[in-house]
C-alpha cells in the first residue's frame, strides 16, 4: 500500500508528522501552494503520483478534495482514503470572503458555489472512503456548527462515504490518537 498524504490549504506535509511517525509504511507527501490554484495543483499532484500503485490517501481539509479528484483520475490505482475535516460542501465563509479579498485564489476555489466544489459533487466515490468530521470549535464568523474552520454540515455533505465524528477542532485532528486508530483500521481494511 502506498500512503499518499495531501495537506490542507496554506499548510505543508509537516502537518502529518505525528500520523506518519505512528503509521509508518511506504508513503509519499505532496506539497502545493493554494495561491497557485486548484487546477494547477491537481495537475502537479497527479504527475507526482500517476505511476504509483495501491494508493491510499490520507488527506486533511482541502487535501480531501484533491484526493477525491485524483481517485477518479486514477481509479484502478486507488485502494481507499481517510480524509480529515474535508469541506465536501465547500466553505460558506469563502463565498463571502472572496468579495473582501477578490484576488485570493483559495476563496474562489473553495466556496460552496465554486466550480471546483460543484464539480467534485459529481464525482463518484469508487473506493472505501472515510471522512473524519471534526465537531469541536466555534469560529464566530461561521454561523453554523463548525470546527473553527469548516462547518460540520460541509464535512457531512456527501452521503456516499463513511463519516466518523471526532471531538477535535480542525487542527487537532492531525494530532489525535483516536484519529490515528481510525486511519490504521481503514488502511488494514483496504489492504485485504
């Protein structure tokens, strides 16, 4: 199994140091810059992993959206995924923030009405897939229940994957022993 780690927006592969230290195995990390735009980053990540076999994605936040696209681009090479705090329904706050920061590429890419998110909803989940929904946090600028960054409704948006609810905020999720157990269990299931 080849573990492919994809971080969230404005982060780096270092986000996964705790998980990688405990999971081990054959892995690769990808890095991208949110300001380069989703399509450019998707193509770069695709080129990096397109020859890999038996891919299992471990992705945080926006990294989960990349994983979903990539799993549809490489369906015969993917075994499964665990995504963490992924906004499958997009970011409601980005829908408004793009008006205050019109040149911010990330806000344009992740808004709930963006073409990236709308197209992702048409993609099929063809592999065992789990999204860890983080339920602790309370950013006051997000009117719905949220993990400090993403609304819980957005993380629950897809009904074609397993949802596991964890009492962490958006950033603690990559440091959680419970999440580590979830990931290991899902890897074990997908490797059979």
